[in-house]
C-alpha cells in the first residue's frame, strides 16, 4: 500500500462487500484521506508557546543507582530549574531518570514532566514521575508527537529504540522539516555513530549525504556540556518569546 489508487471509485457508487478489489480500494482511499487530514491539522501551531520543552531520549534498561542514571537525572533537574519542561518516552530507565530529575528541580515555576508512551507487547508502566502521559498505538504517531512538542532534543545512551528516535530527528533537520532545533548526542557512544556515518556516507565518488549533514548533531561528552548548549538556546528562545509578547 505505497501509493494511492489511480482511479478512485466514484463516491455515489455503492460497492458490494463481495467485490474484494473495490473494497480494498475504498479502504486505501479512506486511509490516505485520514492521513492527509491529520497532516493538515499538524500544520497548525500556537502563535506563542508558553513553555520551552526538552525531549530526552535514552535507554529503558539503565537502572537507578547506575552513574548514567544519576547523570541524566541531574541533567534533567538542571534543565527544569532553568524553566524547561522535560519530555521522555515515559517508561523506565533513563526516561524515568529524566522525569525524576524534573520532579526534583527547585524551580520557581514547576516544570511539567511529560511521557509519550507506545503500546508494546511487553507492557511497561508509565514511570511514577510522569505528570502528563500520552499513549500511542504505533511508533510512527509517537515519534511525530515528540516532534510537535519539543524545542530541543538530548540523546542519552540507549539502544535500537534510541537510535530510531535520534536518527529521525537528524533526518528531519537534514531536510529542513525542523528548524533551529538542537540535537545533542551525549556520551562517547554517539560520536562513534557520527564518525561511522561520516566515513561511510561521504566516501569520495560515492557520496550518500552532504558534509553539512554530519554537523547537525552536536556531540558532547558530559551532561554539563549538554546543559550549557540548552542554556544558550533557551536564552535565545526567551528573547524571541519576549519580543513576540511585546509585539502582540
């Protein structure tokens, strides 16, 4: 089901359920119509967003007490104290660490701690530090929700799911479906991914990407460096926000 049927069935024509091909064509037309409606609705944006939101991607497997868990918690706490809402996948591991950090922040205005879940065969509960939870049936709509909600992305250590999430953001920035949105890879494992992409995709005579594409993600070694980059972008966002309030 990769393309719309070339000759849609006229709407006034009734179709027998016994006509399998016609039924399939109606289902395809309807599904594509629903996608078009959803895509059209997601073009709408609030004129002013009141809160700056940072999504933190990371492994569901890392347990409390691990030093990476503690660093992600500390990073999220610092960002929440800065006035940022924290968005995660809502599950255990480093997602929980980030939501826990948001709750622990001593901020004048309490940061929101948001979890965007996906329904899985091996059910995971929403972690206890999520204040606002959303659940999706598919990864596709869930990933789109992250994009619609976030002003910046930090990628902590993680597995295949984290790679999926972060490379989708990377591509959206590459094709300019996202603009001025930090994508920060935190920890040494991600520098290896960018190095691999650079080596394999920029081979002379067989280029599969542009050199500028490899500079889209910012690779840092520590939580403190990620905090500093968000602080810089957040300050610009606040200035723009204040300007739009004055103009409005």
